[in-house]
């Protein structure tokens, strides 16, 4: 996947996290850091939680993001810190 596509997915994850945290009054930078940290830790549980928070269901768009997380991003090789480089690039 290209850097541009990764960035678009990252923005979608941020959008989902903002929506899930709208009642918590946290800043955009805090949401961005939270998403980045959970990508860094490969925390699928966090993303499942935010996707289901609005309606207790994972819709098609959210399922597409989960598929991307599980079958593309999280499977990135760890040699030469490829995974870290990829999440760093998408968060720029």
C-alpha cells in the first residue's frame, strides 16, 4: 500500500477515534497520539472498541479499516523497523 493510502487510512482512524471520544472532550492532538500509540502497539482491541462505541456494531467502512489493520498494516515485516517507518510516514 502506498504512503498516500496509508495516510488516508490513518485519517479515517483519527476520525473514528474523535467520534468515539466526542463526549470526553479530548483535543485533536490527544486523539491523534492515542491512535498512533495504539497502532504502534498493534492494539486491535482499541480499534474494535472505538468502532463499536457509536452504535455497538462495526459497519462496512469500519470493517474495511479492520481488514486493512489485520491483513495489511499489522502484517508488515518488522525487519529494519519497516512497521515503525510505515506508521511514522502515515502520521506525518
